[in-house]
């Protein structure tokens, strides 16, 4: 398993899964436009070797492909949710909190040496989108990791949003109550296990470092950050140190966010950045907000949580997907009795109250990682007058001024057990092995001959 980002990148290169952009790209719009086009095409990781105004190459989309990410968990795509559920089981033995005294070779740079990437037309300016904020909870010494988008204001200042439901918000509040700022490190570019773990909530008593160790299959070395002593991964590409100020909120935004809308200007937390370091030959990392990369990073932990909960009530659950939009959840079950799909739906909604609005249940012969297949199941196995039920009046996430994300809709697209024989999917024997390329020759036009 990979202990650093460069190690993962060389693996991707060896596998022919890394796209390299050699020509210089403009960090204002062009870089994001290329990322989006690649995601809509081959959807592979991409390395921009030359980005205008900065000496750092920029890496993106290493976690935007569900199959590559499933591979990081050591499973096929159809087992990813179940594997995530296993990895986050609370009864797992956690690694200890000992930090080996490894030295990490960083050189000091300034905030403006970093690529100043502007993503969307109405964004307020350049943003850091792959910054993982690392902070120690003063109450129990547990180290928390979470992503927070940050607007680069200039000088030493960043501004960013800390969701009120997150651990970092709570930790910062504790420091603020004492009239103190919260010392933090911000890591940009880490081993993929750490980048995945940082996008999930493991609760106040556990650290994402332990989850990363489980994903990687071994502990990833940590070191104290150079000035503030925050435990950070030794193999971090770019590291910032600073303080989230107490009692200070300043306007941040607008920014084109995960739902592909602009979040308006709001008063948000202020990061006073005191030191910026780069590893020798460091890569910068960019996550295009709301793109498949962010969706995979958020959908996988959600699917794992839902799998864990649904399994309690519907043990014949096989797989869960919340990709490509977290408002949807698709459950694959081996149905044992009528009404089981409805039980599964209710549990899924209860397991994830912030995002999932629509839940579809399908049988084991439907590929839940292919929306054509899901729509086929809905079209051929769901009776709209009986198979759909609505739950009114339940809000989802808090930033919903127009109350659009209220209510839930469940869709039972499983076949009726009493008539299962009439719902057998037709199949052509041997089709899985057939490659159409082995059967045709390119036909040249007469003129070309
Ligand atoms: C790419 C990316 C960007 C994110 N940006 C933010 C953000 O700006 N603010 C925020 O509160 N959460 C953001 N999140 C979500 C948090 O990182 C995520 O919910 C995390 O699990 C919270 O962890 P915590 O509860 O341990 O603090 C983002 C997640 C990803 C993957």
C-alpha cells in the first residue's frame, strides 16, 4: 500500500492510468476546465506539469474513479461499501498514538508560491480545495482531519467554512471559548489512504489517522509539524501552519461548490497562516469542487455508513451506492419477503440524514454502479402507484434557505417474489468474454485505398 502521494503517482504511471499535461495551463479557469473534460472522458488521474505563475505541478482526480478507489480498499467496485463498513467498525483495534521521530524534509515557501487556482466564473478569487485541516482536540488529545475549502485572501490570510456539524468546528469552539485561537496544520497532498480518511467523520473520540492506517494496511508515519507540533503525515507534499483566529469571522465567497451552485458571501472563519512548507519536488493537489472526485470521496463513506445500518435490519443487503450524487442512494438486496425493500429504505434514510433524499432498492441482478441498469429496474420492476412512498416534512442539511431538500422519496424497484420467474433477465451465453474488437476490421474507404 502507498505511504506517499508520489508513490501512488508512480504506480498509476506504471499502470498507464496517469494522464500528463505537458503544456502550460492557466490556473484561472483553464486548469479546472481540463480537469472537468478529463473527468467526463476517460476519468483518469491527471498531472499538470506546468501551471502558470507557480513552480509546482498540480495533481488532480486520483480519487475520482470509483474502480481505482475500490482498488485502494483491496476490493472490486461491488464490494467497496461493505469493505468501508468493515474498516469503520468501532470494534476494530485502533493503532496507538505514538509518533515515531521521523524527519521530513520541507523547505519554507510563501502562500503566494502555491498555484493560485480560480475554478469558476463568479468565484471570489483563488481557492485551496484539497487542504486537510489537522487539529488536536484539547480535551482528549485526539487528532482530527477534515477538508475545508479556503479562499486565499493574500498576505497570510485564508478564509474558510467550518460546518457546524463537523469536529473541527467543535474543537475550534472550545478554544474560542477560552479566548484562544486554534493551532492547526493544513496538509495538501498526502498518501491516498489519508486523503480518503480525511473526508469522513469518525466521531470525537477517534482519529482519522487510525482509519487511514486500516485502509493502508499499516500505520503511516507522522511527525510533529515544524513550529506548532501538530502531528502531521511525514510524507505530506505541502504543509501550512497557522491559527484559526478566535472571535473573528470575515466575508468569504462566492464559491462554486459541491452542488454546482455558488455559495454566496458569508462570514466565515479566518486562518492566520504563519508558515508554508513544501517537500523537495513537491506536487500541489487540486480537487474540483462538486466533480466526480469530490463525489467519490464523500459518497464512499456515506455508502459504508448506510451499508452498516441497513445490514442490522436487512442482513441480505449486498451493496450500496451514493454515487454520482449524494442525494441518491441505491441499495442492492437479495429480497427474502415483500416489504423488505421498504424496511431497507427507511433504515437508509435514518442512517444518513443530511444528504440522501431519494432511495432506490433493486435486486441482486441489477448493477447499482450503472444508472442505465438502475433505470431499467425502475422502468420494469417498480409499480409507480404502489412501489413509491414519500416521507414529508423532514429537512436534510442545514444550508437550505428555500427548503428544497425537505422530504424523502423511496422507490421499490425489486421484482415481486411471487412472480420472480417472469422477471428472469434474458442472457446471451458467452457475452462476457466476447470483445467486439476481435470481430471487426477497420473498413477503409475506396478513396483511401
Ligand atoms: C473535497 C472536500 C471539500 C470539503 N470542503 C468542506 C468545507 O469547505 N467545509 C466543511 O465544513 N466541510 C467540507 N468538507 C466535508 C468535510 O471534510 C467532511 O465532512 C469531514 O468528514 C468532516 O470531518 P470532521 O467531522 O471530522 O470534522 C469537504 C469534503 C471534501 C471531500
